[in-house]
């Protein structure tokens, strides 16, 4: 399964959060019991899933485990809301330097960094010299 197929399959699972979480837990666990425990589900819950679907989830987990780059992207995607909340919380800090840093980063990410002029020595203009070589 290539990376696009894996991403499509994982995106399709997002509607059923328990199965989505199971695939990630299986990708990081040694066995099904450990994975179920980490997501707060029982063996009985797992065995209510039809066998072909169980096998598909296990296969997706194996593919995800093998594809570290995709796994890293999915982990970051899952954490993006929390990261944004941390940045926004910085705006409410009592420390001015933290508020300023958070505000600057939020603005830079959304509006882009302000243009910065390129200048030569001591703020003056600079000259670009093109030298042709005979090789």
C-alpha cells in the first residue's frame, strides 16, 4: 500500500474514532490486548467487529507502523488543535515577552512575515557584480 492509499484509508476511518484510535494504538503496540487497553476498549468490543474488518484494521496498523513518515504526519495532525490552543493561551500570559512572542508567531503564520529590505553595508545600497569566466 502506497502512502496515498494509506492516507485515504486512515482518513476514511476518522468517522469511527474508536477504530481510528485502534489502528494507531496497534501500530505502536506489541499486541491487540495492549492496544485495546491503551484506548480504553475491551476485547469484547473488538470481537463485535466483523472478522474481515478486524483484519483490515490490523493490516492498516501494520502499514502505518512500517510507514514512519505517514505516522508522524498523522500524529502531528492529531495534535494540531492542542498546539494552536497552547499558542493562543500564550496571548493570555502575565509576562509581556510571552504575549508578544505568541502574538508575533500567530500573525506571522497567518499573515506572513513582514517584508524585510535587503541592504548593503551600514544600511546602504549594494552592488551585484557579474563576472564572466572563460572556461
